[in-house]
């Protein structure tokens, strides 16, 4: 089905505000997506694909009905079949368990062999959607086997808890012409149980709706989240703009009728121990929601969240209702938890059992090196920042062998008055080169037997002298960002949440509150293409969203919606509420570290001396806007002077970061012209 009336909405920006109940904020008819140019490539965003994406809906039996979180096999991930988008044929089909006996834990090799040879007791897949388990064989092998057996689509169930991962194409992927999806373990197991109980599930896979007369629902990943997934409980409360509750969501009319009195209701509760307390409720009303308008954005006014006295979790629930009886209620309610912790900040979902963030997506830049991370707001200063956690995935097979990976701890001061230049930067929510002040670093030296691809590492933060980072005395924004070797097959991918989407909250704050709330800022170069690599555009401001396009600066909704889903780096920040200020008492690696001239014009000399010969010394220049500039590596150094060419650098503030055998120090210098 193609919603022909939807294209009436593809016009220039038109905002419609509707007066709502007291304390409510507004409803916005969504923006169209104009085309734009990225480097030399013309991009023409598609309304369906960018806002909604492919929906995987189970329509019966009632026990498993709902819209399922999924990842899709695409050409961008190494599969050579088309990225369907709106060209996806609507699939309404029975779901069949593709196993050679009643045991869903059958080995992958047995499954693939059985399907390929047409033997065993496998139920007929012809014209059906195959349910397959993730395991040791390639996703593409299973998909190809199911395709050969007549399946019209494949749904792979993850075999570990958490969000489904992005599926890389491998063996046989070039032959696959049917859609392939992955869903989460828990709901996938429910589908299996339903099938084994002879209550066969049926699904619809569609780029839009189910062709019902009355069908409202949330745009997938369109709900406004809280500022962080987890945060120390002593940071919550008061009137901090960053930590206010902001309830809202993108709502779609997937049906064929105009809906009346459409209400978005939200409720927030807090659970500590066995006690649950209702914190806040909101509701907004849209009198008429024509089928032709398709999507509205509904947001309530910001509200303060009372300060908790202990750890616990918040539950935020959204519900859609109207005058009509919804024919597919499976996408009318959405709920998620966020957590008040003892000392942990994380924008990505956090695994409290294994004590690290979650990552189901790994992203890489086309640049040789890229710096990317999360913004955290510290409302109540008075704690040390002790450590960071992150994950990398290798492009090539084998363990991580990247040498040293640095994570930078910046304080961001929007509108910073830089006395070094007598320059005051604009107060504009964008990170100009000069507004990020480097406070500390954390470094991981790879090469050990446990440094496996996709692993997790916790590394301590030190200041410019290699000591533990001193007490934070300032309220404000802190940017925690990793410097990762990118650039293709020889580089590394940074672990990202893979599911949560910061765009709805950022959009609602910007449009309705005139307040841009930074989430995962990075230079707005191409995500998949090699256009405009960050290293060649150091003067470009960082925007509030990951991989934001240049047009974002003038139009808050110009970012392709689905490109943002999951792009929250899984970099957590560990603090302590009881600062120790204990110095690093190990033998210093640096006997001397100086640089000059400062300010520099055409060059800066770096002088280092070590008590013992350092096996490897790297000299990295980064700017005060969160961009990588250059890196020089020398081996077997006892004492040396290194000259860094600054003639091509723009005037501004820079940092020289020197790493010697896994120990790190840094100094600020300026370049003037």
C-alpha cells in the first residue's frame, strides 16, 4: 500500500500550534524533508524511510501482538540486495519455525544443511516467514538457506539479551533477495513458544501501516526519553534545564480515517526498594488528526523531577487514545525505565549485571581518526570523575591491536570568553573550536590476550600531569569522547547503544522550549560515505546530534530521522561522591615535558625526557572543538625534541597530548596568524 495522501504533507515547513490544556505545550505538524547536498552527493530523504522505517508487526495471536524492535539487513552492512525503504512489498504471512526437529536450539550447521538439501522434518517455508535463531553460522547463510526453501522473509532471533545487533553480510549475502530482520531474544522466544503451542503467529512487515480504518501508533523510536539512561541520584532534582522531564512523542495515523480527540498521555513513577511513587502525569489533546497529515509531534511543558533520596528506577509510560476503537492497539503504549544510580552516568542502556553499557551497534568514521562521545550535565559539583567505560570492534579479524586509545574529558562552556585571544564565542548551543576545555584523559593500551573485539574496558581518568582528576568545582556540561582510528578496513568501530534515539527529546526541546539539548555531538560529515571527513574541516562546529547534517544549524528537523536511531556512544562515566584526590604515586614516565613557542605561528617544538627509554611515544594534536588534528609516533625515545608544523592550522586553541608507554600528559597551546 502507498499512502498517496501522505505526499500532501511533503511541503515546505508549516508549523501548527494548537491550544491545549493548561500547562501543556503544543502539537506540531511535522516538517517535510527537503533535499540537501552532502559534499558532492545529492541526498533526497524519503519521508517513510526517514521517519518511520520498516515496521515488523505481529498481528496474531493476541499474546504476542505488537510492533517489534528490529534491525534490517541492508546494502550498507554488506548485503547486496536493495535497501527496500518504501519499495518493500507488504508481507502478510504465517511465521514458521525453521528447525529440523521440535528443539529450537538445533545447531546452525544442521539447520543450514537441512534447508539447503530439502531434507528432514522442516515445515514448509514456501510463502511463509522463517523464524531462525542466531548462532555460529553467518546470518546470510541462514537467510540464503531459508530463501532456497521458499521463505519470503527471514526473522532471526538474537541469542543474547538486549537490542538486536546490526547484521553484517558475509557468505551468500550477494544472492539474497528477500528481506532479513533480527529481533530481540525475549519477544522472539515468545514467538517460538506460540508456534510450538500450535498457536501460529502471523506477521506484517510494512513501510507504513496495516491498511486498517482506525490505527494510531507511535512512530518507531519516536518517544522522548529522559536526559540520561542512568545518572547518580544526587544529580536529580531542582530546576536544572538539562534534567527536566520533557514528555512527548511522534504520533502517526497509520489508518485510513480521520481520528478525533487524539490524546497522548504520559506518566512518570519512581521505584526505590519496594515503594513506587507517582511523580508526574501529562496529557495533550489533538482535536482532529486527518489521515492526510500522517504524523504529528506532541509535547508537554517541561517539569521538575523531585530529588530522590536513594537509588532506584523511573518508569515513563506513554499511551495513545482517541474516540475510535483502534484496530491495532499493539503500538498504542510504550514504556521505558531510566535509573538513579550511586555513581554511574550513561546515555546508553546499561547492563547492571555485568557492569558496563550496552552496545548493539558499532559505528566508524571515514576519517583516519575521529573523536566522538556523549555530553553529560553535572548539576551538583563536588565529585571526582574516576573512570570511563567503552567498547571497540575491530574491522579485521583477531584481537584489538590499536595500540593506545585515548578518551578525553572536556568541559564545554557555551559562549566561552577566551582571554588567550580576547574572543567571546557565541552562546548558540553549538560547540565552536575554543569552547571545549580539556580537563583530563583516560587511556587504554591494547595488545593483551583479553583485548577481544567487542570487549569492554574501564580506564581511569587523569589530569594534565598524569594524576587523578581533581575535584570538579563547576556545574555544567562535560563531553566524554574517545579518539578512535577509523578509515575503513584497518580501523575500529565505536560501540553505540543501537536502540535509543535522542532525536525526539532534542527536537522537542529545541522547537517548543527554544533550548537545544546536546546529546552526542560530532562533526556532520557523511555517515556511510567518505564525504567531508572531520579531519579536513576542523573549523566546523559540532552539532547537538551525532552525524548531524550541515542544514541542522538552520533547521532543527533537517536530520534524517532514522539515521539517528541508536547513535548514542556507549561511553559511561564513573564518578565518586566522596573525592579522595589521591595522587598517582607510581614512578613518573615523564621527567620533562615542555612545548614552545606558545603562542605558535608556523611550528611548535615539543620537548620530552623520560627516566627510562619509552618504547613508543605518540604526539597527538587535538583542537578545542573536539576534532582530531594530527598524530606523530616515534619509537625507542629517551629524550627528544619534535617539531609540529602549525602553519596550516587556523588561529585558535589546541592541545598537545603525549602518550608514552601507556601514560598520558597534555598541554594547551595557541596558534596565531
